[in-house]
């Protein structure tokens, strides 16, 4: 299994931080690998978002996802439901001083031949998602 986790302190209250990623349509503002995002159905747990991300050669890869946990200002979980790799992830928020400690984690189960062929690329993509938290922080604190 591949995984990545990162924690960052953002000088904004938990409700503002939560709103920034609970609305998937904001992703292109701070996640450079996202080409497009649109809400498909539902609210909270069970809601589905259609998402396209940059793949090899810049081509669009489907990376649709479903919300699996939704606790405003505390936690948002998701699982990919489209694409060659289907990671699960979670954002956990905690008040810290006048800001919010945001911890983001991703896990992807790939094995066998797929793991050998795509493992490094998938881990690199997951690491880039962790680095995108710096952009989220900059956008929210601006």
C-alpha cells in the first residue's frame, strides 16, 4: 500500500478551512493537478464529484470521488470511484491557537504488476497532493 500524510497550520478558523475543500469546485484554485471538478449528486456523506486530473502527457484521467465522512469543521473523508488508481483520503481539522491544524492523509492499494508499473508515479502524485496544502494555506490566508 502507498500512503502519504501531512499536517499544516493555517491561520484561519476550522469552518473556513473545512469549506475550502468540502466544496470540491474550489480544488483547481489550490491543486495544480486538477483540470476540472463538478458536483454530480448528493450532500454530505454519499455526495459524488466528477473530477479530471492531469495524467501522463497532460491527458485527462477520470478521478471521480465520493464523500465517505462529513463532519463540518472536523473531518472530511473520500474515496475515488473512477480512474486506474482509487485512493482513499481524509482531512482532519483541529483548532490550534487562532488557526486550524489540518492533517491530510492518502492511501492507495496497488499491488502486483500495477504496483510495479505505476507505484512510483502514484507515490509522486500523492506527494504532490501533500505539497498542495502550501497553496491552500496561501489562498486561505491571502
